[in-house]
């Protein structure tokens, strides 16, 4: 499996983001080991998991595979990791597949990373690491150090140093709105200011993980200042709508929208099926698969206005407990109950297969397989 980004890949992303930016990206879980009060990254399992995520799989719409992975996102509790822990994760994720692996990859898989403004000067070192390791894209969100009710100007200046420094190193840049983590959204005005400023020529995508579709994704799609950028849906229940809206917001009817999904870490095959069905214009199939995944996503939400706690799925997959806490028995059972209650369907089977990605190495595999129809 080749992970390093080539110059041609980076230039292609910059020159034509809508056509070249990956349609589907897995925001990866971080396999963990050790005990509280703070667990560590399970490096061997991380390598195995990334390899499994990169393989092609048979779906109801044909064979499909992910286009990229995102390292350092909220699904893996990346926002809780220290800069040193993030560096370890970035380095482990970029390791080549071990020589003894039975299945080989022949294509490039684009590596993307998330950096945080609140890490300050540590980001200069992390950007050097990402450039050294062959990452292609660096995402930046508003920092958690902005205080209450920051102005658009304050958010812009908070994010700008990473945009400028990433571009200076030849990296592609993505902007990221995720209020659940940052405490505030990134507006289209902030995105437009960053695009027009230093390093803005390297900005290719905007990832939107917000509960209100009209106030977030749709505003980015509607803004003419951002018409050349890929809009990446990150709030999973909005995915079907975003993929239908995407072509309507491009002058040549290309697909403006893609997705970067943490849920794709536990529902890889259904999401690959969604991608294939959307590219074929089979919106009934997209909606049917989305309904199945959303039911399990909702079982991990304690508040429908807040993003799901996907760490619960990580435990069910055999990838370890959260970084700083435990998944309770009630939380675990609630997800399994939602899965069990789903009607028999190909989409449910694909979801079970995805949760069993580790095969016999997942201690829940036998139980999960009992849900297959």
C-alpha cells in the first residue's frame, strides 16, 4: 500500500478540486491499548485497520474502495490527543504495509490529517512531519482557544497560520467546521477570507460537520466565492441530501459534494455502496442504505443536536476502549439493540460485515454474525 502523495496528486487537487478531491474519505478510528487514566495508540492494530479500510469491497452497487483516510479527527478522539500523540498517530498511519501481509494494494491511498490552532507553535513541527511522510491534505478547524462568541475576523486569524504554513510546505489545505469540538462554526465568510489570503490558493475543500444542514452545508454550497471548492459532508444523516444537492451547485453539473465520515470507520461497506449508488444516480438505494446507517448512528447520540459518540462502535469492532474513559454496558447494548432491530436487508448485512472487519480478532464477531440474514 503506497501512501505518500506525489507532486502530480497535489497539483491535481489544487488545479481542479471538484474533480480530483476524493469522493469518500474514512475519518479513521484510533485503535487503543493500555489502561486508564490514559490509553495509548495500538500501533500494530492501527496498521492492520488502515490496510483493511483501504481494500476494495463488494457492495450492492458493485466493487468500491475508499479514496482517502483522515487521521486526527474527532471520531478517534484526536482532539483529546497531545501534539506528541498526534505525531505518533501520523507516523504510524503512514507506515507501509508489512511484508508478510497476505493482501497487497497497488494503488495510492491519499492521506489527510487534521491540525488544531490551539496547539500553536507545535504545528510547525507537525507540518514538517506531514510533509516528510507524504501526506497530501491538511485540514484545520477553528481552535478551541477562541473564547465565547468570537468574531469572524478572530476565527479567520485563528485558522490562518496553519493555512499559510501548510501551503508554504506544498501541502493541500482543507477547512473544517465542527461546532461540537471548536465551540463555534466556521462561516462561509471566514472560508472566503482564508481562500483570498496567504496560502488560500492551496485550499481545495471544506468539511462540514454541523447539525443544521441549511445553516451550514447549504450556505457553503450557495456561496459563489467558494464555487471552485469541494464541499465535504461530515454530519452523516445529511449525506444523502448533500450528494443530491452537489450537482445542482456546479455550473457544469459536476458532483460538488463528497463525504468524510467517522461512521465510515464502522460502516465501511455501506458507505462504499452509498458512494457507488450516488455516482450511478440511484437515489432510492442511497436513501435506503443511509436509513440503516443513521439508525445505528442515532443509537450513539445522547443528544440529537450533538454528533454521535462513535467510540462505542470502536469498542464493538474490537479496536479498544476510548482514550480517557470507558464505554458503559448500557451504551454498548444500546448500539447492539439498534443493530438487532434493523429489518433484514442487504444494507444491514453490509453493516455487520463492516463491524466484523477484523474477523476472528474481534471478540464480538460471533455475536455480530448472528444478526446476518
